C-alpha cells in the first residue's frame, strides 16, 4: 500500500470515510484513527500496529456533543472533569453504548473518550463527521511517535495516509481516568496531573497495580515505549561511568561528558517529556546501546515522565 502524505485535514478525512486508517497529530502524540463505528476499519488499526486485540482503543471526539454517540451515562464526577479539562490531554473511561463495536474496546463494556486540544486534529475529526478510535501511531511496543517522520518510519506502506503536522507539544500520552466508579481512578498518568485532577475531585486516586487482579486497563500490562537500547534510570548524574555507545537525557551535565555519543540536556520537565520518545528513536537510529535517563521527582508531570521511563527500563 502506498502511504499518502498530506497537510489537508479534508483529504485525510476522505480516507476515513472510505474505511481506511489515518495517522494524525494531536497535542500528546500522533494517533492512528479509524471510524469508531466501522469494525473492518478498526481491525486495520490492530493489524497495522501489530497491537494485541485485548488492548482497548481511545475514542477521539471533535466536539463535546459527540460524547453522546459513545456513552449514555455521564456521572457528576465525569461531567466535572470534562467541564474542566476537555479539550485536552485527558481520557475519561465511561460506560459504552451498544452501538460502539466490541472490537473498539477489546470487549470491555466501557470506552475511553478524549477531545484533543489541537486545531488540526479537531478540523480532521470534524471533517470525518464521526468520532475516531485512535491509539498511538507506532508499531506496538515502540515509543509513541511525536513527529510525522516517526509515524512514517514505523507505518509507511501499512496505512493509507499520514496527516502531517508539527512535532507534538506534550510528547507523552494522555492521562487515563476511570470514571465508572464512585471516585475517579487514574489508570495511566499523563499531562493532566494528579494534582490538577484532585483540585476538581479531591477523592481522585492512582490505580493500585496488583499483579493478581485482572488489569483494569489492559494496555498497561504490555511493555511500552521501549527503544532498542537498554534504559538505565540514574538519580545522581555524577555517578555515571558510560560504556561506549552511551547516551544521556536529563537536566544536569554528567561527568565524563565527552564519552557520550548522544546527549540531550533539558531546561524544564515539559521539555524533558516532549523530547523523551524522539530521543529514544534517535538513539536507536544511532546504534546506541545504553540510554541513561535522569530521574525526576514523581510530582506534577514528573509522575507521567517517570512512568514512561520506568516502563522503557523494564527488562
Ligand atoms: P494508546 O492508545 O496506545 O495510548 O493506549 C490506550 C491506553 O488506554 C491503554 O493503556 C488502554 O489499556 C487504555 N484504555 C483505553 N480504553 C480503556 C478502557 N475502556 N478502560 C480502561 N483502559 C482503557
Ligand atoms: Mg500506544
């Protein structure tokens, strides 16, 4: 299959209408979208990514009224979070309507819904005329793509079209919050922080990960975001003795500076988050063996950043 590259949301939308899957930018990472009501198109997402079929997809809406196409019950807590954080990098898990096909939610009775805060994404979804299910537009297991070039590197020839935009602003995937119970439960940390959520609903909690309990968010059991290189988390950058073909990302200049093949110094935590996945991809292209990532405190955006780094570091 020839993958079309375009900057036109209207042209990209035509592929969705004809049952194809399309990569598009959002403020978090690039997504791979299909019509939420088209079983055959959704199947193409799982095939193109090599994604396990028990990993549910997030539905992306272009305006608030489209929520009603996906769910028939929005609790008071969910309504408060939607009111405060939509559009934005927050996914809310709600009971799904019967009309949403089982393949979209991997058989779950719930669906994750998000409205991106990104003009090109919103124009594209609007032109499609339906909500889109969209996981990150990478091959399963690889770091999520934050540029259209990264999408092309993974999915060229496997999808119909890439809607080209700028590198993504946040660089990490959305926060996922389960709002089907009494209190919101954060299933995946992201750019909307725990602190921000608790400002609106103080009872919001982080999901406890119990290996024996069935995963509430099946995607979390998979290895994610992993470069080919080994990822090592370091608290004190002065302790690193880099072997050949090493790279570093973090805030402070490590000793043995000249022995790193690749290095990215970040000024802010936002910049660290924005560059992490792209840095992983550049390291892979460069044949790096070990990537040292400086640890950050697990508050604010640091919780999501450390979650992604820890997953990448898991053997
Ligand atoms: P991705 O789209 O690749 O960023 O992955 C989506 C993430 O959201 C995965 O971790 C999924 O398990 C999670 N997710 C999507 N839909 C649901 C749902 N209905 N219930 C729980 N988790 C979900
Ligand atoms: Mg993903």
